C-alpha cells in the first residue's frame, strides 16, 4: 500500500506533495532527519491530506495529478478550510 500526501508549512505558507509506503518514517525525514532538499528550509510540516492507493504506479499517477495546477488548487482549498 502506498500513500499520497500533501504537507503544509504554516510558517512559510508552502505546500509539498509526495508519496510513500511509510508515512510515519517519511514525516520524520521531512521534519527532522533530512539534511538536504526542498522540505528542509520550510520546517515544520503538517499533514493536510492523505490518500491510500494499492500500487506504486497508482500512487505516482495520483501524485502527478495533485502536483498539477488543479491538484494544487485542491490542496490549497483544503488548507483554507482548516
């Protein structure tokens, strides 16, 4: 099982969209362990959306959809509702 997720950095008003097979470990990486990459300078991140998919291929397709303009609008609308 794979999870497509959207993160939000309230401090910087940024979003990040990705996928993983272990969300708990991935969040640890985004918020504490990683020493390089996009998510490093916008910490802390909170999970604002998750979606479970059966295959890696399906997760990659959904991640790509969420990274499109329409997908990003969807994530931003979720954040506005919070």
